[in-house]
C-alpha cells in the first residue's frame, strides 16, 4: 500500500512541477515576446530580435526555475549555480533553434500573416483605447507578430523535458554523505 501511495505522491509532485514550469514559462514567454516585439517594432530583423528575446528570457527562466520549479534537493549533490546557468542556456538553445526555424517557416516560407488580418484589427482596437492611431499591418509584419505565439506550443514542452532531466538534474549523494543546511541555489551561500 505504501508503494502505491509513494507512486501517487510522485506523480502529483511531477504534475505540480510541470504546472510551476508552465507558470514560469508564461513569464519567460512574455519576457521573450516583449523583448522580441520591442526590437522588431523598431526595425530590428525578426531573427535578431528573436535572439535578443532568447538571451533575456533564459536569464528569467534560470532565476525562477532554480527558485520555484526545480528547487535544490538538499539530500542530493549540491548544484553549482554557474553550471546550472550554462546548462539552462544550453537546454534552451535547442528550443531557440527550433523556435528560429519555425519562425522562418511562419514568416518567410508560409507567410501566415496573410491569414491573420484580424490580429492587426485587435492590436488597433486595443491601442485605440489609449489614443494611439491605427496602423496598417502588412502580411509580413503580422507573420512576425503571430509566429512566436504559434511556436509556444512546440517549444515549451521540449524545454521542460530538457530542463527537468538535464539542466536541473541532481546526482544522489553517497549513503554516508553529510547533508549541510539549506543553501541558496543562486549564490551557493548557506541560509541560517
């Protein structure tokens, strides 16, 4: 009976962790998209704007991932913050390449903006409320706005799996290892 309870508890913990990752993922996505839109709107090419959004959002992902989603297990080997940061960038790099490739598909190959005129209408409706003049959106611009949103559904699950099983993975300590007090994932300093 206790094995069944442990298995249910483990499944519940994994589901809760995925939900937390989703919450952090929403903030990462918003950070990435806002940085992307900021640079895209001032004329930076979409792939460069995408790279800048990636750099800033992975810093956000690392901070919240180590604090909220993949908390350090004190019964396992201690993490080294800079190694986790490098692994976080490396793990998100695959997602970045997939994201960039798909963005190219949506913008240049398929020009999905030609089917998304309603997005420009929605943007103009929202900005009109605050007194900003309506803007004419061409298909290429709309593709650049809509493409990253489509990519969320592909890239987020991939990033979760890589982060969980590689970037934030901790090795078990030997049976006779001493477990020290709580420490801060980012600074590595002990909290008293």
